[in-house]
C-alpha cells in the first residue's frame, strides 16, 4: 500500500508542475486529430457495412502527423517522436496523391464518353 501511495503522490506532484506551452497545445491537437481518424473510419465502416478508408481519414492523418512532427521537431526536439511520425505522414500523403490521380483519371475518362 505504501507503494501505491508513493506513486499517487508522485503523479499528483507531476500534475502540479505541468505547464501548457504553445508547442504542447500543437502536440495535443495533433494527437487528437491523428487518433480521431480511427473514429471516422469506424463511422464510415458501420454506415456502409463494409471496411472503408474515407478521404477524411487520410486528411486527418496528414494534418495530425504534420502537427505531431512540428511538436517533436520544434517543441520537444525528440528524435523518437520524429521518426515514429514521419512514416505515417509519408503514407498518408501518398494515399492522398493516389486518390487525386484516380479522381483526375475518372474525370478524363468521363469527359471522353
């Protein structure tokens, strides 16, 4: 029981020293956006009754990753955070580019008909 009391005291002391900085707000916002993409994906999958990755999923991924990368580069200077958020941002941008190319291709095909 002493252990739990010690840990609880440590957590409460840490929370008292917690301070909001502009970069922490950027990091929290990025984390919320990046996490919310899964709720968007779940919503569309349930709505359409099939697994789907809506365009908004990729936009939330790109924006969330950009905010998190900004936080880890400028606010925290954390190489682990930078590396762990760089790849998802690359994949998200790639998927948006593929989507835009497909939309362009479809519009060209439809205009030829």
